[in-house]
């Protein structure tokens, strides 16, 4: 499976395209829909599931260094909720998320994704005005398509290993997708 296969999987899914078009309508700077939105779709496909695994939320990220307050994120969530209340929206500006992780400021959405806990989660889909999709994957797609869960470099640090381990344990991914290989650090 390659990037074009992932783009086709998403493009062929009416619900996913609906989500991407709703987010695009906000005209957010440097945005994508990421994490479980892409990861679960690929894992479901590779496990041969006929129906999509439900998502606990739909992660929308963007980058706006000019407004790093949480208030706009909540306003965007409210707009998206009004557009489709059936979707559990979560909107985060990556220009402020470095503070949560104790990092230096991120410089883009891709930089923010690079600091997600798992490599397979650090992937997003962006839809341009012509319905052309591109993936944002700072570490590539190999772990995702090979069903490997491993920490991003930041989460291999001694003081972050427990965060990664607790997150992997709490997600219980192996119970849903039994072919996963989970790398412990």
C-alpha cells in the first residue's frame, strides 16, 4: 500500500470526503484532518473490516501563529458542530500545542504532527479547493501500512516513555486490530 492507495481509500469514502469538505469550508491556515481519521481507515482496510471502526473524535489541526488562544479552536468546533452535529469534532491550533508537550514552538502543522506520540498517528489528510488530496506524514507511511505502532522521537525520551506506554495501553488498539505490532520503549 502506498500514499496514492491511502488517498484513494479516503476519496472513495463519502463520509470522509464530507468531513474534509466541511473542514475546508472553514478556510483554516495549514490544516488537515489527522490521527485516527486516517490511521483507523487504513488499519480497518488492512484488517479486511467491512465497516469503519467508530472514532472517539475527529482531529482537525491547523497552524495560526497570529492567534494562539484556545478560544478560536472552540469557535471552529462550534461551527463544525452546527454543520454536522453527528461528528465528534476536536480542533487544535498547532501553533500553541508545543506548550502541552514542553517543546519549542512548532513552525507548521507538519511540525506539530511530528510531535504526536506515535508515528502511525502522525499523519493527516488535506483537501484543496479542487478536491485534490495530499497526505501530511512527517515520518512517511511505512509504520501505518505495516501495522506498526512506535513512538515518535520525542516520546522515546526517558521522561516521555511512560506517556507513550500509557497512551498505547489506554487505546487498546490491539483488541480492535489484532495484527498490529506494538513497539515498547
